[in-house]
C-alpha cells in the first residue's frame, strides 16, 4: 500500500485494468459495429479539406488542429469505450461536404458545423462556429471549391457560443451596419449574453473538464466530446442580430433563399429555431436532433432543459416538414438522407426525450430519488439499438437527474440530506468514522483490485477532502478516475474523469476558455450590466456600506446605483423613492460603460469636458471597491 508520504511513481496515464478491458470488449459484442450506414453518411458529399492542418490565431498560437485525431484511424484500444471511439472517428472527419445542391457544410473545423447556403448573389452562413479563426478557415475552404462568393447574410440557430462566436471570421460589424442581415430566434441576445457573463466563470472552469482542454489527445487521453471533438480556442465575438424570428411559420427570403422557420424555445437552448428550405426540400434541425442523446443539463452547467417541450417540438417539426424534406441536417454531426429515413430519425429522437421525461416523472412520483432513478431506468431496446440515441454527450444517468431537478429541485425529500455538512467537513468526519485515512486507503486498494472503481472514487474522495496533501490518496483517486474514464461511452464523462486524474497528479491546469469577450460585455444592456456587477459584490464586506451614485445620461434616462445591506440595486429613470445621491455625474453612456467595466477609472472623469460631477467622486471608487473578482481556476477535485 502507498503510504501518505509517498507519491505515485508514474504520473503518466496507466493502462486499462482487466475489468475495464473486459467491459469494453463486451460492448463490441453487444452492438452492430459492422453497420456502416453512419460512416457512409458522414463521408457522403465530401469535396475536400484544408491543405494546412493547423489553424492559428494572429499571435501564431494554434487554435485548432485538423490532424490531432488521426490516431482514431487505428483499432479501438482497451483504454476507450468502443462506442465513443466509433463516434469520435465519425465526428473527426473534416472538410467541405455537399448536403444537397446549393447547401454545403464545413465539418470538423470546430465543435459545431458551419452551413453555407448559396443564393443569387453570394452565400448565406448558418452558425459560424466558435472562433473567428476557424470560421474564416471554413469560409476559405468553401470558397476554394465554390468560388469567391460574398457573404450575404448570417443566421444563428441558437444562443450557444459554438453557433455564433466565430461570426467576425465571416462578416464585419461594418457590413452588418451597412445592411447585411443577421437573423436569430427571439430572445437570442439576452440568453447568449447571460449564459456567458453571469455564471460564465464557473461554466468556463467546468467546461475545461467537460471538453478535456488540458488532456493530451490520444488513446489514453482526450478522444472527443461526442457532440464534436472539442472546442476551438480562438477569438470569440458577437454581432447582435438585426432580425428576430418571433413565430413558427414566419418566412424570410435572403439573397433569393426562401426559409420557413419553426421557433423552438426551451429545447436544446432557451432561444432556438429550426429552418425548412422549401426550394431544396431540406430541413435544418439546429441542435434539436443530432446523432446522440443530448444534454438536458450540461455538465458545465446551464438552465435545465425541458424534454417534454423538446419532444413536442420534434413532433411539430415532423408534422410541419417531414412530408417535404428529402434530407435532415443539423449544426453537429452528419445529415440523414431520404424522406423515410429522416422521418424515422426524427421520430426516434422524439421518443428518446419523451421516454426520459415520462419515465423519470413516473418514478419520482413513486418516491424514487435522483440516484435511484438513474440506476433503475432502462431504455427500450428499439431506442437503444439506434446509434444516434447513445449517450455520447448527454447520458441517461445525468439526464434523469436533470428531469428530477426541473420538477423537484436539489432536495430528494430525505431530511437527513436537508442540512448536510459541506464536503471538507463531512469528509473529515467520514474518514474518522471509517478508522482513519490509512484504513480507508487499505480497504480502497482492495476495492480497486476488485475492479470497483466507482466505489473507490466515491470513498477516496473523502480522504482527499479531509487530507488534501495525502499523496497516496490523490494517487489512488487519480487511478480510479482514470479507469472510469476509460470505460465511459459519454465523451464529457470521460473528459471529466481524466481531467480530474490529471489535476490530482499534476496540480491545477486551469482553463483556456474566455468567460466573456468584449463583444459579450458590449452587448449587455445597462440593466444586464448592473445585474452582472451585483453578482460581484462581496456581501459581508459591504454590510455597512451605504453609497448612492446617480448617472445622468445625456442620451437616455438617469441610472441610480445604490449599495446598501450588501446589495447593489439600480433604478432607471427618476424615482421619488430613490435616496439622495452622494455624487451626481452627467456623462455619455459609453463613458459610463467604460467606468463600470473598469476600462476607465473614476479619477479619470475629473477635468473631462464631456463629464460633469456634483458631489464626492470618491464614492464611485468606494462603491467599485466592494466588487470582487471571480476565480477562473477554482478547485474541483480537491478542497
């Protein structure tokens, strides 16, 4: 047994234990790996790919490597779930593909696909990836095969960054200001901004685990994320929409391209839409029907999605468009051709989300807890047989817990769980009750040798949190997490497990993800900006503060900020209930934004001809001094 003062002799990834190897072999025997339909569909219409495999930013840093997953061409090793390996191999195919004449996709250049629809004068771009660099490379690839057509419009199918972040790689803000349309579903901007600003720091840190950003790419490391391979790390931007889609049945024509929209709020994103192209008999399902079970609650964190609503919108899509669609494609993965095949695909996807919803609610009404439901639920054989229902990105286990959370919240009804100790305090007590760290590790090693890695991870976690410097505990916990990763069909689960093992062995790796770009912050309304500042107030340090600042905007109503009782509130317009301000400042909104975002210091307002100050300007400095900074590298697998 490793003693407390010993460290693991080898911090490199370990081989798969026999129990994991046998489990992965059983998967090969259980499912039809000789079915080549997906392989044929994923490669259908291939026109070519980029000559250079590495896409770099302006600073020369690589933001995407097309050749990074070449190792997937070999047979699946014991250190990977064969089904996830199969999915990653399919998703890693990169290049320009023809969907139907006039509609093309660039796939494998980022987590998502970029779709290009040819019009009368140019090309209409749908979902311009995450980064400007990858989007520009995708557009260049298209033009190298289809000619130097100008971009005549852009569409965001929904409010997640992998569907709009690269927009400045295909169009400029100046082109949009001159009239180039940018289309999005109603509510897009509010949701895109709030998700990336309010809880953006925590989401970005967890996303580093979810996508395995720090893991080496290879058979014992990151092999994909199920929905796509990983996220690019270039420049993320945002150009606000100029045209909102507000209802199902709304039609728009851009550059001669006719589109009929289905609004699907509350499905895969709070603001999302599907698109039918009647002149192409083609249906774009955004991210509402892809070749995997999607998340009802993504592991990076987000609002819980409603599978009941999701299923109903899939039914509506079938009713509206199935009889006039010869191909269904999406913003991830590959298309499905043929009217009957597309109908079957959409119907099975619909049944998948409906079944998860209905059976989870049935069992919670029988008193089962989230953990019990996740263990007990079984998928119908007809659904399980379809490759596109597998949990490569979402999983049955964490999706059922999300349904429970949506209806009943975090509490399972057992009063013993109502006021539990936080992790570190509970861990110390558990370890003491179990006879001390040495005894826990001795028993845990026996469990590890028996192949019960799930229990090892659960119990040794207590030792790590009780004694974070216990090298033997960290080493054993890393080994157990690694084996769980090797056996995971779900890409994010694998990445979470392996990243946890990496941080236990080598220390924090941080996250390359930018939580909120200047474009996101610039797109905030003043209400949203004030709400974002309120989240940063250090409450206990602000209990005794009472500061009121009134900003008289030259181009809008006044805005009054008040910090009192540890709460930052704001009121727009004149209010008879507002406190008398400590300082009254007249300025333009752009200057106010610069102050609130920390670009301009309050002391820099003194003497400016465009700013008038009445009162104590130091009160602004004092107020802003009560704001704390989020921690983008907070601990996850250690206290």
